[in-house]
């Protein structure tokens, strides 16, 4: 596949640093759809919405936001980033994303993940001690729904399906299903065994952070008889693009630090990120995709070389980056970064072939 | 049940004695990652020599165990579990990391073991933890415990992190590889120490 570049958002609500006021959820959902529209018009490949069940996020129902985005866009692929599958009913997930696929003429995708936050499990009546079994079983069901209709299926966590007719079918009959992987060896191995595309979450750390994950993934895929080199790998990563390195860092830092403190917490406390730590994460060998268009190009090509990467989804608005700055970054990513990366990767494929 | 009898190898060569393996399981969970790690250890070992495995679940030995201050306080079932461990050909000491070390219940079991019962006995150390940063529990907590007993701890100790498991199934091939290495190191020694009768159980 040709290299794809996109954006993603969690629709988090972070208080304004000057006024201390929280943006209204209504404004935030409209901004989210506008980001999709601008990304689409500027020529990005993918728009993703994450799933978080808490009042500091508007993104608890990604399918609804993606359906709205489908109406405002023409070409961009629409994906969850991620669907917390362990606490979902795969039948409902399929119905929703197949509907988005029809609305968007075949642009819907699912990234199924275990989820990094755990709020959705008690909310939907699931026990966290079944975390691994829930995901394994529900992924199995989702894949079977994709493959056959009607379907007869039985599992531990939901009523059996007997010759069940699950509709609608997707626009092209099928939907891409990726698996979100945080980097644990076990999820890399199980995803590889299934031969499913892998979406890596990269929060912070060196660019080589996921080298082992990718090796385990491809080795497990090859062992299970899949064409390991043909399996697509994507990263979901924080970043920000501006005209100059300095401006990109200066704009992103205060919001990112605020988001890490206010939104990235599990027990009411986030973590503090000093500017020096942020700058270290922005350095050439570190994972954060922040900088001038050329810096982002270099890092994405570096990732491509390291992991055989096929896709990158950048989260550029985290922590309440003002919509105007966010939209400018989206345009720069689409017009200055994406064409160069697509061309360079295509050239490398050609010279390797 | 306090003592779980596990399978014996399907086809030991008729005259080869089986290695009597006793697992002391320090995990309260059923199933557990700790036993997921031990399952792979036993599978690997089984391919190398005939074994006969039994397990003591320290968290399920009951009040006769938890209320015992001295060896003479324990109930007959607990005494049997202690003797089983003391008479093993190979002891597998397996525990999750709790609060930076092995669980208190696991230590309590060994506090009741005779001081010299484990001297020169092969002991394989295995542990699981939430992350790799717990791995040195093997060297800094478990190995000194068996150093006290003058046991023959196997040089390669085995650790697996939460991220190496899907549920309780160990998936990381690197841990599988380390198990293979650790056991291969001592397989000749283990063969020499095997005392189990080829077709009968040592402890009925």
C-alpha cells in the first residue's frame, strides 16, 4: 500500500490556559468535524477518533462523530482510534461501522483495541479481570461477522448467535479491521498470528521503542503462515507541524503538557512534563512528531525504515491546541509533509523491487 | 484442593525413572500468569525427560496452614504438602511479585519447611510481575531465600511480565527461549536426580 498520513483526536476537553474555562462540549464536537473536513480538503488520507468514557472527553461514541464527519468529507478514510472492543458488542460495532461505510461510500475502518483507559468496562457491566479474554473473544466475533453472514457463533460473554443476519453489510462487502497495540509482546504476537494489520500507539520514548514489538509481530505472522512483510503497520503518535521547528515546539508544548496533566490520568493525577523533557522527546531520535515540515518528513521516513511503516496518524491538537493553530498544522501536514513522504516511500519501494 | 496432582509424562522409557517435580505456587489467582509461566516450563521439561508433577497452592492450604506458627501446629494435609516439597527431585518455586517481593503466604510455607530439607536440592526459580522492573525479585529475594536452605538453585531463573501474557497464556517467544536455555543447562543433572518409579506414583 502507498504511505498514508492522517490525523486523529480524542476530542478531549482541556481548560483554557488563559481563562481557566472549559470549552463547551458542543463547540468541541463541531471543531472535531471541522478538523475532519479540513484534513479531507487538504488531502490527508485518514481521520481517526478515539474512545474515552469520561467528562473530560467528547469522544465516547466515535462512530457517531465519524458518521457526522462522513457527511462533511469526500475522500478521507474514517477510523476509530481505537474502538475499545472488550467492552463493546461486536454486532453493534459492525452495524455502526458498516453504516458509516455506506454513508461514506466505503471509507470506514475499525481499529480494535484493548483500550488504555478502563472506564468503559464497569460502565457496560464488564469485569476488568476478563480484560484479555473479552478482547480475544470479541475480536474473534467481529472478524467472523466480517467474513460471513448469516453467522452462527458461541462465546462466553454474550448470547450465542444462531444463523444471525447481521446488517447492513459494508459498502464494498468488507471493512478494514486493524488491531491497536500498545507495545506488549503478547499483543504483538497475538495480532501477528491473526495476520491483522497493527496500529501501534506511540506515546513518548525513543523512535526505536517499538522495534521489538514489530519484530515479534512479523515473526509470529510468518510462523502462522501469513505474508509477514505485506502486513501493514501504522503508528498513532503525538505531534505538531509548523513553519519552523521553534514555532512548532512553542505552540505545542504548553497544550501538550496541560493535556498530559489534565486528560492523561487514570487516578485523578496526570504527569508533569517539563519543557526540557518535551524538547528531549522532540529531538531527532525521539518519538514525538513535532517540528518543521522537513523534521516531520525525516522522522516519518526514519520510522518507515525502522518498522516498514505504512501509515502514521498524528494527534496534533491534544491538550486544547486552539482550533486555528490545529487547522494550520493539518494543512501543513497535508500539503508540505504528506506529498514528500508518499513520494519518497514510493521511490524506495520501487528501487527495492 | 490443596495439592493438585498433575499429569505424568505420557511415555517415559520403561526403565527411566521420572523426575518428581513439585511446584510451590505462590499465586492466589486461578488461573494465574505465574502458573501460565510454569505450564511452559513443565511442557519444555517434559520434552527433555520423563516427569511427574505435583503442585502445592500455598494460598489454598487453609486455616491449618495460615494459623500455624510452628511446624508442629500444621494439620495433616499441610504436613503432607510440606513433605511433598521437601522430597521433590526438583522444586519449582514460583511466585508473583507482591509489594516488591514474593507474597507473605509463599514465605510462610518455606518458614515451615525443615531447615536442611532442601539442602543440595535443585530449585528452579520463577516469578511474574507487572513489568520488567520487577525481574530482579528472582535474584534479590528468591535466590537468597534458597541460599539460606543451601539449595542448589538453577543458574537461569525465569521471569515473565504481564505484557508477555494474553490472559494467562505466555506468548512472548523470548521467554520461551530463556526457559529452554535454563533447563538445557541442567538437564543432565536433573536426569541424574530423578528418583520416581517409572510406572507408579511416589506418593499415593
